[in-house]
C-alpha cells in the first residue's frame, strides 16, 4: 500500500506545488518513512542494527508543543519544522541520569515500568523541577506493570536542550514516533497474547482482521510512540538510545520553559497564578505512553499513507456496542462526535486535527476538553488553566489498559469504581451525576468534598446513605446544598463506599467553567456602589448571580463590559471571597471569585 513512492510523490508535488513547503515535506516524510525495511535496503546498514517488524522513525510527526492561547495552556502537534528541530538535539549535549532511590527500589520489587530520566546540566540548577519530573515519572511507574525500561531526556530552563523557547511556548515534547507498514495484524496478535483477563481477551478477539475499517478506508499500517510498542512486545523492552537511534530516532524528550510560573508541589494545592508542573509532566508522559491519534492526517495531507494508532482502534462514533465493535468503522476524520469505547462506557474525545484546526479545535490525542464536555475526563485533557489541578483518572487508566498496558488498580474485586462524574451548580445546589460499577451491587454511602481552584478542601459532607439498587453498573444523581457558604468551591470530589466498607478511588468534577457558548468573565471589580464586570458575550439581558442568588440585570456598556449598581446588601456581597456568575438566556458563564 505504501509503495511506488517516487511516482506518487512527483504527481503530488506537481498538483500541490503552490502549497507550503512544510506540507510537502510532511508528505515526503510520511511516504518515505512508511516504506518497509527489506533485507536489500538494510544491507548497507550495520549488521547489529535492529529491524523491528519494519518500524522506522517518523520525526516530523513525532512532537507536540504546549502554547498559551488566551490565558489557557493548550497542547498541539508540532509543525514538521518544529518537530524536526525538537528531534535534532545537539549530540554533544551532556546528559546525566537522575534517580529517586526509593522509587528505584520499589521498581526493582514490582518489576514493572521503569523510567530512566536523563537531565541537562541546566535542569540541575532547578532542583524543584528535577524533583517534580521524578515525581511525575514515579506516578506512572506505580500504575503500569509492563516490564519495560524507557529512557526520557528532560530539561527545564530558558532553553529546551539548548534552543530558546518562543515567547508563548511553555514546553515541548518529542515522542520518538515510529511507523510500521502492514503492522496491524501483529499488533492485534500481541494484544490478544498479552490480555490480562478473559474479558480483555474477548474484546481483543473482536478486533477486525486482517485490516482496520475506518471512515476513510481500510488501514493496515500502525504508527505511534515507541514506548507503546515496547509494552506490546514489538520493540525491545529495554530502551538503548544509542543503538536504536539510527532506526528509531532520538529518545523521547520533555522540556519546560522556566519563564512561566509553576507550582512544583501539588500536595498543598496549586497557587492561582501558577501551572501545576506535575500535572503537565504526567500529561506529556501520557503522550509518550500512547495517547496519540491519526485523526485528520488525510485531510491535511490527502496523499499520505492510511494508518492508525493503537488508541484509534477504540475510536468510534457514539452508539457502538460489543455486538458492532468488529464492524464499526474507526474514526479518522475530524469533526462530529468521537468516543473511546473498550467494552464499557463511552468517553468523549477531542475531534480536531493535529494543528487544532477542524472539529472542536482541540487535538485528537486527548479527551474532550472539560470546557466543552462540562466534565473533567482525565489528565489527558487538552487544556489547563492557572491554579487548576489535573489528576489521573480511571478514564486514563482504561485507555492505557485497552492499548496493551498492564494497569495496577487499587480497586480489587468488589470495590466500587466511579467511571464518570459531572457537576453542575444551580444557585445554592450542586448536582453530581455519573456512573459507577460495583460487582457486589451494594454501594451504600457517599462522601463529597468541595475543593477550591488549587485543589484544597474548603468543606466536606459526612458519609451519607445512598440507594443505587443492586445492579453492578448504575447511573446516579446526588445533590449537595448550601454552596453559598463556600464561595471558593469550584470542584467536587466524590467517594463511594459499599456495605463491606470498601471505598472507591475519589473522582473530581469541576463546575467553574462556562457552558459552551455562554458568557466568559475575565474580571470583576468593585468601586463604590458599582460592580464592574468584564468579559465576552455580555450583550442582551444578562442576569448577575452572586453567592448563589440572582441579584440584578446589569447595564450593558458593550458586548464585553457591564455595570451593576447597588449596596453590598442588595448585591449579596460579603467581606472576603464572593462567587460571581452571569447568565445570558439559559447559558451560564464561568465562575469568578471576587475578594472584598
């Protein structure tokens, strides 16, 4: 399928010669690197060079960058030029292995995933960043049990591996992406052979054969981060960067820009004006593990080879079931609704192309952004705000489990598991809706903690009784009142306990974001008896809510500015923090915390 490269490339160049040089190079790279390595083509190479099922490096689609757009951190695919720059690190740059003695001892005992982090001398000047890198790697090591050893190069400072960062660039990640022509049957066989349960093996046996039906054709090629292929047993389990460089390219890399303000210790919450370093590092490691998609590549480069990532094997339109799992086309087109499905609940995915064009304008390597879905789905959310926490969730673990990782879970047989959680605020009342599974069907109690934007607890309920029936999978709705007493609360943390005293892992849902299409508040201030509100979509009859009470309709000065007049009493304002929202029709804005 990926042969006759020269003829096809020449036709493409004639037809597309007016397009940008970057896109043409992208096509050439994809088509040339996708050609299988045969004995004749490898004959001039060193005899000890590995030949992994024809896998070859794809450096020009093997990187992501994290940029700030309108005050929000967004993760997007690097352009071909950016990706090549990220992969072309100075070979003379000195790197030193950094370790955590306690973590290494634990890894030796468990025999699971081990990261070797290699740091620049620049990183050594930032001990907090160094410790946070080790902490993030340690989190994934404690979860994933595949006996593989992965090398990741890390850096922090005003430059990333010697290259200055662009002004809005928070970080850059190199995936070490590789591709294999006609590799899908091998991937399918490896998934079946490595299944950790009867249920998982049954799911993998439902994977189509010999090719993958997609909405744009049948695919047999597979590409993605090298780490994922190690977990599947297709690449050597122990990375050897120097030996593998000629075939697989530079090892994975992560670098962050010290020009931005980071909170390096999430244990005491995240400061409102800082970015959670550990969460961003965990997110980027997640991409190295296999959160990667081919959605939109054919739209950007029509003559590119047709291939899928392993995660794409579980990407569908809504409504797929185990009965239709084999025949349902996987989605490689941007736009519409995409869901992850591996036999349980559907989870929404981002639907944009790699450059964030098309679909929901968020790159498809991620869950649906919480701003668009109304709920936080996992650490692979494509956006992150200052002061926001972003923990790993069961959705993240379910996806990694599906693509071939062995996931260690603390929820043994019969322990409740919260699969999905959403939170919505109506005046003084918070509603929590979601789904949970419990093989014993005996969930009996719940507890809710209210958290501020930094993840610190501001209030909590005692354990209260719930009646979810006796089904092993339930949909539920819980309510918490008196939210006006806790104006800084913007997140809810839920735990469920069964009659045996077994408690689920907590799951967090945020309720501070605007409804899609609703007003966006950027600033609220008090001057005498005037309350000034700035933002977007403030035109029309906008109602103002303060601490859970609708107090007035403001006077609109423009689409992005309004004034509300009144005393503190009439506006329900109090000394200290106040929760401010506005409503335009039926659409609520984000929450703004006004300190008086």
